[in-house]
């Protein structure tokens, strides 16, 4: 394939995360609203340009009180910072269909360079003749690097919310006309 524009298919994509709770269990969540601007050759992502925008108000951990707390000034402060963005700055091939994708991640007004592992899962044509491509991505970040430091000490030692956030993305995109 050649480098072209792609439109993210949110109905067949997900942006998920997990974090330690009380240092003993993982709480999982997702963001229900996101979009991306993608210009790439799926067979060689090294020259791709990708910008992912996530609506932080769409956070969903299956617990309304926790979701509202995440939207508050203690965490994302969505009234002041409604979006999280990731914009590529460098892409290196690790192997066949595998890449290290580095970019600027902005959360709550703080921008840091982060690298995630991306795998090209392949391409196909849907029943309506649309060319589709799929990618998976995994990475982690420290929320404290972005000023997200709210926590509560536990009587038994440790803290309520872990610092390390694991990120997992499943993305499907359609070739733009």
C-alpha cells in the first residue's frame, strides 16, 4: 500500500486502561469517545503521521462515582482540559508489522514524550468494498508525570490508586476516499 489518509472506525476500536487499586487488584476502564487523524502506509508505519484525541469526559470504569471523581480537578479536570492527545514524533520498526511509536502525550495540560508498542494486524475489504486496517497498541505511563497525584494512604500501608497506568488500544481504520 502507499501512504494515504485513514478514518478511525470508533465502532470497531477501543481505548482501554487499567490501574492498581489498593495495591492488590486492577481497575479497568475505557474511553467511549475518541477520534484520530491518520496518514500512513499500513505496510510501513515508519513515515506515518497520527494524532489521537480522547474525550476525557467519556471515561467509563463502570462506577459512576469513580468516573465523576476522575473527571474532577483531582484528576483530569475535564472542564479545563477536556481532551487527551497523542501526536507521533518518531516511529521505529521492531520487526515484521511491529513498531515502537513515540509521540507527545498531553494530559491535563502537561505534555510528555511516551513510547507505545504497536502491531499492524493486517488489512481487508469489508462487504461494502471499504479497505480496512487493524492495529493493536500497548504501553504504560506514570500518572504522576502529568500532575495526576491524588491518592489516599491505606491503614495497612500503600496507597489507594497506583501510579502506573497500563494502556491498551485496538484500532480499526477505513481508507479515506
